[in-house]
C-alpha cells in the first residue's frame, strides 16, 4: 500500500535508490495525446542529481524509456510504463551503515514497519522514487495545458531566512529556470545560492519553502468534503520527501486576520465571475473558483549531513555515524519540479473526475458565468 | 465522489445542513468492540452548536442514533450507520440569499461544479457534515485506546495573535475541557474568550490554530511514498472546513534551521528506541517512530460575518449581502473535536493496514526495540 | 470492507435483517436528476416480501425515505441516503437457533470471520440487505434511461427444470410483471408457479435461472483487463445471495462450438456497426459493442427449508435444527429486481467512467460508426 | 482504469502484445518473503507460447526480470516490478488488418472506447497481458503456501464435449503437468489432444472448461455483501480473455436440485467443523468455510481462426479478413496457470484483509472450531 496515487488519473511508482531501476505506471491517461519521451526527459532533467554545483554529485543521467502505453507517438488509453535505470548505484557505499539508524532518516521506521529494509541509500525512502512522479507529472501537465490551458509553475520562495518576492500571476518558466536555485527574484537568488554553497562547505544542510501556482484552472474542480482540492494538494505535498508544512492561499498569515479583512469579494470580470482578492488561494469549499491556485510547501533541512552524529544501531546500542559520500545541501531547487508534478497530477485527476460529474454537454472552461 | 475517507477503516458521511438528517456509515470496524451511543454522544456534544456563549446559537441537540452494525452492545464487523436528525433547520431563512454568492463561501463553486445547489445554510458545505466525522472518530478513538493505549488530544493553541504555551506530552482532556475555548493554558484562555466575545459583538470573525497530539502510537504506522502518515493527516486536516495550513513536528519553524540543528538523535530509552528531540513530530519517512505525533492546523476566520458585504448574484450582477441570523465568531473551540476525530480516523486506518502487513505473530506495540 | 460497490457511481449499503433499518448511501450521482421517492418505491415493491402467494409472508411494507442528497426534487451531486425501517423484525424468533449453524447458511462463516454474529434472521447476510441495492438501482436505471435510452430488464428464465423461451430483444416490463413468478412466457409461468407452490407445501425450496438484458447500451462502456464489463457484471451477480453461476452471451453452451461457428460477424446496419449474431452477449474484450447485453444467473435452492436437519452447534456438538417461521420457497421472482438493479449499477458506473475517458466533445451514443 | 486488481495485495499490469515489454507491479506483498526469479519463471513457462504442439508457435521465451522490490532475495514491503521483454513481436504482420474489425475480437470496441488503437496483435487486449498476472500469481501462491498451507490447482476439465473425471480433493500438480493439455485424466487427455490437433489442422478453434480447487483455505476469508469471495473469484475469472461462464460449487447443476438435496450438512471432523458434502464449493455467504474451494470457468473457442471471414472495416464497409500467422487452436492448456494465478491473487488479497479484521492474537488456521 502507499505507492498508488489518484483516482482516475492514477500513478503507481516503483523502485529503490540503489536497485535496478525506478519508474512509474500511469493509468487513466486520456487516449490520443501526443507525447514524446523528450517531454518527459525535460522534466526529469530539472530533477536530476548533478545538474548544478548546489545539488548532490551523484552521476545519474536519469534517462527515461517508454515501456508501454504509446502507439505511433500517441497515448492509447492503456497503462503507460516509464522506466529509468539506475546507473550510479553504489549500494556497497552504504554497507558500513547497514546496522545504524541515521538520525531523522527512515531507517528505523522502515525496520519497525517491515522488519526488513534495503539499507542502501534509503531504498524506497530515497528521493529517487520521485522520478516516477516527475515523469507522470509531465504527462499531466501536457493534458492540462492542451485541454484547459492550465499552467503549473513552482519556484523557491525562501531559503532558510532569505525570502523572494514573486508575483504568482505573471512569473514565467523562463524566470524560474534562469538560475540554478530556481528563484525568479534574481537578486535574492544570488544570496540563496551563496547561502547554500556556504552550508554545503560546512557539510550541513538547510531548508525553506517552495511556492506553486496553477493558472487558468476552470471553476468546478475538486470534490466536497474529504477530497477537497486543497486536501488532495496537501496530501500530495506532504507525500514529498522532507516536507513539513503546507499552506493554501492566505495560509498561516490569514489566520491572524478578521473575517471582514479576509473574505474575497466576488465581482463580474467581463462576463466571468472572479474575486478582487485571492486569500482563498483559488479554492472555496474544496472546489476551484477560477482564480489562480496558490500554495506553499515547507521543506526541512535534509537529514543527510556530512558531520559525525550520535545515534543507535538496530540492537539499540549507542553508535557514532561517520558520514561519507554525496549529499544535497538543500532540497529546494530539485523539489521545484516535484511540486509542479504533484500539483499537476492532482489537478489532472480532478479534471477527469469533473468530466464524469458535470451535466452532459456542459462546457468545462475557466470562470464560466453560467455553469450549466 | 469525495464523501468517503479511509482504506480499511472507511467512513462515508451524508447529509446537508438543513436537510432531514446528517450521518455516517463506518465500514471496517473490528468486530467485538463494546461501544455505547453515549460514547458517541459525548464527542458530539463537544462539537454541537449552542454549547457556550462563544459559538453559534443554532439550537441543535445533535442526538445520535445507531441504525445498524451493533448487536447486544458490540460491533459485529458490519457497517455501522449513525444518524443525527436536524431539528433546528430553518431553510427558509436562507431564501433571501438563494441567488447570491456569499464571499468566501462555497455557493459559487458548488454552482460551478454541479450547476445546482442547496442554498439553505451551506447545504453539504456546512460544518454540520462534520457530525458524521466526529461520531466515527469516537469509534476510532475507542479502538486506538483499547487496542494500543493511544490517546488523541487537541486544543486551541492560538486565537488570532493570542498564543498559548502547552506541553503536548502532559496535557490532559480535563485541562482542555476546563474552559469554553478549549485552551489548556488558563490565563491565555481568558484572553482568548474575551477576544472572541469582542469580535462577536462586532459581527466579525477570527481564526487561529489548533494543535493535536497522538501519544502512545506504536512505531510502524503509515505507508511510504504517497500514503505517508503526515500526508494522510494533512489531507484529513485540510478537508476540515476553514482550514488553510498544516504543520507536522517542527513545521514552518523548522525550515529556518540547519540539518545539524534539526536532526533528532536516536537513543535507547529503557530498551526502546526513541529520540531526544521530536522535530520530526513522531513521523519519519511517512511512518510513525513511536514518539508523540504532533501537528498543527491553521483555521481562517469563518466567512459568515454579520456585516453587509458587496458580491454578485448568479447572473453576475453586483448585489449587497445583508446579513442576518446566527454565526460562529471563531471556529476553533468546535474544531477541536473535529481535529481529534480526523486524526483518530487516520491512525485507526493505518493501524488496521499495519495488521495486514506485519509478519504473522509479530507484536504491534509502542516503541518496539526489535520490530520482528 | 465489502459493503461498497462501484468506482464513480458508488453505493454503500448498511443494515441487518432484524436491526433498526436497512439502507444505502449513493455517491457520485450526477446532479440535476429529477427523481421521486415513488420511483424508488416502485422497484422496492417488486422486491418486497409478502407480495404474492409464492414468496415469504414476512410483513414488511419496505417504505423508503430520502434522508439526504435531494433538493426540490432533484439530485445535487451530494450523497443520497435512503433508509427503510424494519417493521416486522422478530429477532426473538431466532433465539432458539442462536447457537446452531444452519446448513448452507452463513452462520458458521460469519462466526469464523468475526468471532461474533447477529443471530437474528441472518443479520447482515440476509437478503434484506438487497433493499439498498434495489433502491440505488432505481436511480441508476433512471440515469441510464434518461441519458442513454438504455433499458435493463430481467425475468425468470428457468425454475428447476421448467424453462421459458423469451426473446430478449423484444420482451417488455409489462410482459415480465404480468404474473407473480416474473416469467414473460405465460404458459411456462403457470407451470413454474404450480411447481413453486408444490415445493412450498412440502416445506422445501427450489432454484433456477434469471436472465437479464440491457438494450441500447452504447459501444465503449467497460474497461480492459480487470474491470471488463463482463467481469464487473459477474462480480455483481455473484454478490447476490444464493447465486452460484454466471454466463454472458453464449455462456457454457458456446464452449461446445468451434470458433468458425461462434464468431459474431460485423456488418453495417444503416450506418452503425453491428453484428449478425450476438454470441458475445454485447461485450467484446470487456467493452460493450452496442449490441444487447445478455447475461444469465443461476440461483441455488434457498437454504431455509421447513424440514428438520442435522447440523452442529457452535461448540461442534451434533444438534437437530427444527424449523419454524416463514421462508421463500424460490428466490427467483424477488431476485428479478435485484439482478436488474445490479446490472444497472454496473452500467451506470462504467458510463460515468467513460465520460472521463473519451475525448472532449465526443458523442456517447449507441453504436457510433465513427467513435471519435 | 481497469489495469489494477486487488485491495491490499494489489497488482497493476502493463504492456501491449507487440510493444516493448509487458509486466506487473505488485503492491502490498508482505515483507520478508524469500522468492527467486526462478519461481516466477516456472509459472511463466506453463503459460508461454510455443511450449507444445497444441499451442501457438510464437517464439517467446518470456524471460522475467525483477526490477524492484527485492533485497538480498527477500521482499521488503515495497512494490515489486517484474518485466518481460517482447522478443518475437511482429507488429508489421498486422498492418494488413489495421483497418479491419476482426470478428469477436476487441478491435472495434477499443476503437469505440478510445478512438485510437494499437492494431498490432490485439495490443492491450492480447493474452500477453496475462504474463503480469501469472508472475504476480506466483508470488501469491508462495505466500498462501508458506503462511497457510493453501494449494491452488487448475486443470482442463472439458474440451468441447470431451469431459474428464477428476477428484479435486486429491489431484496433484504432477498429474496436471503430465500431459500437454493439462488434464489429469490421462485417457481423456489423449482424446482432448487429438481433438485439438484435428481442429488446428482445419484452422479452426475450440473451447471448453477449466476447473480449479484451492485446498486448505482457512474459514473466514471473504467479505460479506459485494466483496464475497465467490464474487471476487467470478470477477477474476471473467477478466480472463475468452471466458464466458463461471460456476462455484454445485454451479448450474445445483440449480436443478431442491434445498433438501442441496444443503451441506455440518459435522464435527476431529475437532474441526466441516461439511459432509460441498455443494457450497467452500464458500457460504461469501466467506470461506474451510472446505475446498471449487470453481469452473467456461472458455469460448478463441476468435482467431485461420479461415476467411467476412467483416467490416473502420469505415463500416464490408471487407474480407484473410487470415495468416500463428494461432492458439484452444486456449485451455495455457489458461490453466492463468486461472490458478487469479484464484491465488484473490485468496491472498482476502487473506491480508482478514489479518486486518480478526481480533488481535486470534489464530488464522484452517477449520478453526472456535474462531476467537
């Protein structure tokens, strides 16, 4: 259990960090979609290790292969399997630690759950698992873009205490990709990069936040009660490695306001209903309202640090963990494509669900004035 | 879609605010559990309107009835249906607003989704829906308590900018229930109550945060990858009305630390593996580690305020919303039992899932040293 | 687990034979559907006990009530809860047998599974559970009829060795309802009724078959691989009490033919693709082909007979079961609406699933020549 | 949708007949299970083409590879991905028919559903998809055998009108594998083989039945109502290519009996409760009763025949299908491992589900007298 996500657009990831391969099976993709392996690869390249001086040096090309589900360059409604072979697996590097429980890693909890564990590089708990998500997310993005004109964009909004100011309504992919930390506020980005390099040189790690917007989402996506859009987004974000916090719209800040200050006023915008402010973050009662969906995720400093740490082994005996190897000093730049992928997956799933719900023949467009 | 929650301990709620009744069907409850309607009622009474001077005055006794699933006072493995009849429904009170989209309510989004909507009192989007959750949560709590000795406790930790200091390891239900705002920090509670009364007198509303701990949770609950314990908890919390933010463990604050400051060190605590700090919030890699699970939810100021507001009607025409009726100036005191219920439901579900996974005969106790 | 059926049009039944009530929650019903409680009641009346001299005399009016999900006579996209109160429950009648395992009943297996059991009248294993299915099926039928023009009809095709000859392409509801055994072949119906009365007078029971057709089903419903239409139909049928066999199209008889005799030839029927024969039973590769779906279900003689039988008690001691009370000598006439309901539920679910899959704007009509 | 099967022991198959590969992802496999690729291969070899003179000559070694989910020869609780590369794909062989709808194949219905189709060799509708099922089934069998001592065995019980007499309580795998048709009744097997060869020489095809037993299944597996064991088995069987009929226990034959003849009498068998006859087929009220589970599946003659057939093309124009290539004259010998696999998957899933339901510490053994 646990490796399947989504109801109608459903993905199932597999693979361990230092096993043969990682990958994903995507079920429920609408037929007839033109998609090439290059479009998948572009997203994977944003996630891959070794892409810059501020991420881990593990040398993985992360080359994706379609194993099934396409025919003459188009999806055909059958499961799409994408596989990425592990190339730079060094399982034996981890042998020295195989009896140790690394602090704030999942070694101990996997043992507690399963009574057995792949001790090489985090096994299934490794961020390599997210390759499958990013690959599937590339498909979801394509569907959202083609069918609805939706654009999903994430960026690093804060590194430790260094915050960027970014306008979610106008930011572009080019802005985000213009520097290695993926922060569209260029001046702030330089400070972030310097901070990460500094921390890396100490063998330490830092965290921060990633923001994400989805623009052009039609009103009506999301289900009431348990499968609220923000609930599914929160689950998606907290399923990412190292995430500890989630906010939608006004988030924590909004809880300091009064209702009279917080409520978003409805207006008629050229025949479409919109709101003058967007503290709701594009979602009301669990359902998209046609405004930009805006969320934020807090990521802790990654647990792997290149410093000695005291811990216990699997017999409960005190032991010292002497670090060695490669590490990501800050997960945020590589988390950006993961966040986008998960948001796209949630939206794509709810888009398909809405197709099944809405009255026959009713349009599904952004900000409909008259929904039926 | 959307009204079902859980995989093995699965609940399905039904009912609208001003319809005939609200309720829940609980599937997957282990057989042989002794439970009385009084135990359900006790929790519902913590949630019900009219319980104090700082909540809405709607006069609902919220009396629960078992419709199925029990035999001679015990569960028998079949679906448990619990129904609560609506008594103080005043659908016609809402007729004046039936064409208006109330700001930051779900009126517009329900129309956009379904093309039709029950305009009386929020319909399905009303917090009355949570009655079914709280009733089901009472069962989940009983199972967790009896089988595992787990205790789930929530309290109001902040009202607007008034923050309480509470020790999650020692706080008791009696502490929480000792005042009407459900904040165990008595001095702060008084200030919170005064603030809520003040805001109420202005016809306005305020928000804040609820904290929740689950103590005694055995290591090993939660699934890797998508169904991480924190992911399911985040979804559960963001599915509650008016919630906008979620944090687990060190939360947002933790994202300002370095890895060397943030990591939780493992130690041997009298034969059980534990950690000296708990920034992980009781969860590592999506799986409980035996420490106290600690989370926080941010609730916005409720959208219903007793002040005139500008908005549009369902034809997109500008209109003024003239308020009238009853309202909750602050959702937090009544959110406390909801948060507890949802956390209990998530834990109970993962407890049953773990029963299916662990090796035959393996114990399932808190902090096992040797998991198999 | 076990009480939920369907993916998008999803029902959840609850209730025991001699408990307070039985009922159903229907999730995923499209909004805006006009439906009255009378339409539900009409179907329940075809299922209810005491309707004729050849069914059990239990005096249940089976009066249905909408508890939620409707507003001004229309569905609104929220869960529809329908409750039927048990009126003629006589739990104490069963007290004499509470330690006995009735042959071919579910008493023993429920005990083996749950370690506890409601011994009054079969509890959850009673056919009263099917009330919820028939009520939900009435909604599904309405949707299929209104949206697609689909008609679902069942009839008793064989009682023991008395077989009817019925043309599934032309049979009408009036034909079926014209006699108490629900066999549209009037001459054969009389023989069936006489046989059932004869068996009843002996205190014995008999079985037979029910046939079902769904006419007007568009091509394209059903999913490949595991959720084939015939697979979901088989599951639905074998989930009915007392069913032991399922056939689709040519069924067992077809397994005696050669491929050259069995294959259905495609032809152009006035601009629509059809087949000259229908041994496929309207389904090819798990997907409807636009021809009439035709299936058959075999029901065993019901286990309750008014004759003494040897068995064991829950201590494994030999004991004699002395019968008393009311019984159905033949389940078939009351199974007819159950079969229709389950077939309608499966089709309605796959119809909604297909709405989510097909290209935007593509028609969903019977026998499309050009599917896109 | 449609490519996922099971609730807790869940499989997801992927791949097309003439694509790059076929395979399966298995989720929910208990950790710590020792299993080798040879054990998977053994089952695949029973399914593979070219294994004898009475099956298709397609030259596929069907070599399986573990891609994930094992560590040092044991399962670790993470998804197990198994891939089989297609070697003898000859997509171009099918180009001549790419516009034609082959009679009783899924060409037309896939087009109607998806508006696009992989026309090479049936694509996803090909029996090659069952490779994933058989591979996953090998794991399920191992679990059932090790944990519960359950044995699942299938055999060809009838080819066209040639029926075998086999005792399901005593038949062995060796008996079944002793001839190429997989019928343990040796004399009858020879007649079956002769018949298949004769039909093959005519370019025609034939069908028949496969029987399956599961011995040693503990009482208590299966859920009431919709997920009855026989319902899930029926779905599993009707999801197999070419299946048209399903029977459990006495099946259709039992519908000719009276209740007094059909009921299975309970007795005490050396401290275990059993039945003197087994017309129930090991299942009562949807739950296993500890007796041997016995079911039967009817398979139609396969649709591919080497004879000219009239049909239409995708424009609805009449056309002649001139056959060419390889074909299975009778699906039954290769269906035997598929049936076993699917039965094992259903049982394994319900076994895990029962672990989550039964009281803590309660044994789960065959025929418990005292279930708690």
